[in-house]
C-alpha cells in the first residue's frame, strides 16, 4: 500500500519560492524579465478573497524577496497591498465590473501605486528617491497578459 504525500501544497510552495528567488535575481540582470510584482498583488487579492492562509503566507514570503532584492523598506509592499485591498479596491469594484479591466487596474495599481507609496515613504523618512523607467510599461503589459492566462 502506497501512502500519498500529506502536504503537497507546501512542497509546491517551497519549490515555487526557490524558483522565484532564482527568477528575481535574474530579473535584476536582465531588465526585460518583469519582477512579477503585479502577479504577487493579484495572488494577494485572491488569497484574501478566498481566505486561503497558505497562499497568503506564500505571497508574503515572495513579496519579502521582492523588497529585499529591489531595496524597498521591509514590509512596505504588504502595507501597501493591505491599504489598497481595504480602501481602494472596494471603490473600484463598485464602479467597474469587467474582470479583465480589473486585472489591468490591479497591475497598474501594483506598479505605479507602489512607486507612489514608496515615494511618499522616502519623503517621510528622508531616504533616496526611487526611480521609475520605461521598463515598467513592458512589465505592466506582460503581467496583464500573464494574469489573463491564469
């Protein structure tokens, strides 16, 4: 009698974490690789909507890797994600019912909104200013297509 694996999600999560760690380091070298920040925001929203704590913990770990790699403040992306999820998204979802349009807005909010949020934090704490370049447009379009496949 063969026993099945008890925790297949956690094995997949650890594998995904290690692959994301490798991918994130490659996205620093090759600028045409998007850092998948919008996908993290999308899965953050999905985990809170479905109340899936396992997925939420995975997204938290992946966003901490993103913050450490890009040089943002510790837990700043999670604070931003929580703020947007609690205060901004309910207002947007009341007005817009198109699912694909909401996905595009999620991606734009993830990149442009987080840059504005980090700009605000950097002004408050007198830190170095973050830069925003034309690669973000490519990242938004690519991740919108990627989320369309999910």
